[in-house]
């Protein structure tokens, strides 16, 4: 199973597409912050029932810091949420399914991607 990036999950919700996958707690947060407060609990339950949700731990945080430092040196930073999602994928040895080609920059840092 792949780790699904936020954009992939948003498209699935719009299209009412159902399939298995894994999401990061960061993706859960990114989606829920854009949902009306009253609808948020129902959407949270839907996401938690539809996907395995992986949390961040100190190993993932250290990987995030490594990714951040490397990209900062190159002058090619990505948003923090994207780096946390990438760190979770690397930590769990998952392929990140995404529409965002910027993640290709992290291939040298052991991130496996599937660009859709």
C-alpha cells in the first residue's frame, strides 16, 4: 500500500472514489483544517475508517529535520507539511503517491514516489 499525499485524498473525496491506502496524521490535519467545523467530526471519522493513519514519532521528526537541512542548503525548501509527509513515507518505507512533482527532489534522500 502507498502513503497518499493530501492532494490525492482531496481528489478522492471530490470524486467520491474509495480505495485502500495509508495517510499521515499531517494529511488528516491538512484536510480537516479546511472543513467546516460542524462537518469536521464526520469527515474525520470517514478518513479514519477509510485509511490507516500513521502518526509521527521522533524518528520521523529526525528524518524531517534531515530533509529540511538538506533542502535549505540547496535553497529548494518545500512546505513543512510536505516534508513531514515525506519523512513519514521514508520512515515507514512506503511509496508516496502524489500529484506534486516537487517531491522528486527528495529521491536522493530515499523517498520513493509515484507521481500520478
